[in-house]
C-alpha cells in the first residue's frame, strides 16, 4: 500500500493551505529511487503549487543542491537508495546547510523506522511514515515551510535594518570578520568604504524626518545598483553606510566610488513635487591593518578628511 485511503478531506486541506501558502516560488527536492513514489509525491506537492525537482539517489540530490540556481527550500528523502542513501545524504547536507536554512523530511518506510532517531540526530527536521495520506504530506510539508519562513524572518530581524532592509552592524561584523580572516590568510588586500550623506541635518530640518528617511533609503538603493553581490554593505548609523569589498584593485575602487559619488550628485529624488538632491562623502581604506575594526577606523578617518576638504568627494 502506498497511499492510505484518502478521504475527501484532501480537498479541504489543499484549499486551506493554498490560502496560507505565501511563497509560491518554493522548490522542493524529492529524492527516491522509486519512480512511482517520486510521481506520487510530485502530484501531492504540485497541488499546493510547489516546484518539484527529482533525484533518484543521494548523490544526484547533492549535485542538484550544489547548483545554486535550483534554490531548494526543502528535501523529501527516502532512506534506502543506491550510491548514497538518505542517512548519508542528511549527514552530508548538514555539513553545509543548517536546519533553519534547508529542511529535510524523511519519508520513512518500515526498514527506516529503526534509524529514524539517527536521522533526527543527523539533522533531519521531520519524518513521515509510509503508508501516508496525501493530506499528511501536504500539511506536514506546509508546516515545515512555514517554520522555514519564520526562521527567515527572525534572521532578517536580527541581521537587517528595519528602515532600509540593508544589513546592520552586527551582520557586518559576523560576515566581515570571516572575509577578513580568509583574505588575510591569502594575503589579498581588502577595501572598506564609509559613506555619509553631506549636510543631512539640513534635509531633516528643511523637509522633515520622513523625507530624510526616504533620502536614506535612496542611498541603499543606489549602492545596491552599483555594488556586486559579493560586496558586503551595511547601514552603520543614521545616514552612514559601510562597505567591505574583496577581489578589487585600488584603481577599480577609485573608479567605482567616483562613479557612485557622481550618481548622487546627478540624482534628484522627486517626493510629492518636492525635488530633493544631496551629495555624499566617501572615506576608503585599502589594504590590510590589524583587524576589521581597525580598517573601519581608518576608513572613518578618510571620511573625516573628505568632509574637511569640502565634502562630495572620495578620499583614500
Ligand atoms: P556632515 O556633512 O558633516 O555629515 O553633516 P550632517 O548634517 O550629515 O551631520 P551628521 O552626520 O552628524 O548628521 C546626522 C543626522 O542624521 C543627525 C540625525 O538627526 C539624523 N538621523 C539619524 N538617523 C536618522 C534616521 O533614521 N532618519 C532620519 N530622517 N534622520 C536620521
Ligand atoms: Mg528506496
Ligand atoms: Mg558627520
Ligand atoms: Mg552626514
Ligand atoms: Mg553621519
């Protein structure tokens, strides 16, 4: 028996869940050596609008995971499979992805029941016993996806700034310190850039705090548009942003931040028929010093020099 006799409640479950499922762009990876099981699970998951991709064993699953384009949120895995079984797959996944980043649900057949505690110890999030109903699959998958969403929200609240959505200081140091260590080991220089809006108090005083906030959000937007995804950008204070860049030459740093400076100089934000424009000053430290904190301090000194020398300029 693959599916338990499923009463009409399935229709109700699908309706309820489709209503609460916020993320329609979620991909689930089904790992099973049985084509029939993969098909059954695919049909269940597609009923709640999930994208489904399939692997026939653990190795195939790991290969699909390595391709970042697949953006997998949740894995449903069988236990017994050729090449790499479900338990080894779970172990290997947890060396790279934490429980709150990628969910694993074990679909456990009779032979897997006695290894279920091992699965959980290795970091599986949940398990479903065979035979299962469609209803069980759908509701269990949904509640695991909801939990992962919640973890995402908590992570964002801890790491991001509420006004702009940029990373905060805490995240900057967490992530920046590992970048610093890696580059120090390889002896490759880093750059820290500190950006601050010029005469920002005037904007607040003239147009009010709300428009000041819009001006701050605009900084985040323009930086996003001009930085690479590998650059680490955070809002450090009121109207001050800090950026850590790797794999970049001094020459390219100068070109990049001069281009960004010019973007602000040329930019006019139109808010309810009020035209706002402002400039920024940038202080940069390039190379290596004793710590990330020290590099930030030195970029701050460069920023101070940029302000003293008349603002709207890049100082290295
Ligand atoms: P300078 O060119 O020397 O940087 O001059 P400035 O006026 O920009 O000076 P400063 O950097 O000291 O001013 C920062 C101001 O930013 C002071 C504070 O009232 C304001 N501010 C801080 N946080 C926020 C915020 O979240 N929203 C708004 N609208 N204003 C903020
Ligand atoms: Mg199997
Ligand atoms: Mg200042
Ligand atoms: Mg300022
Ligand atoms: Mg400031």
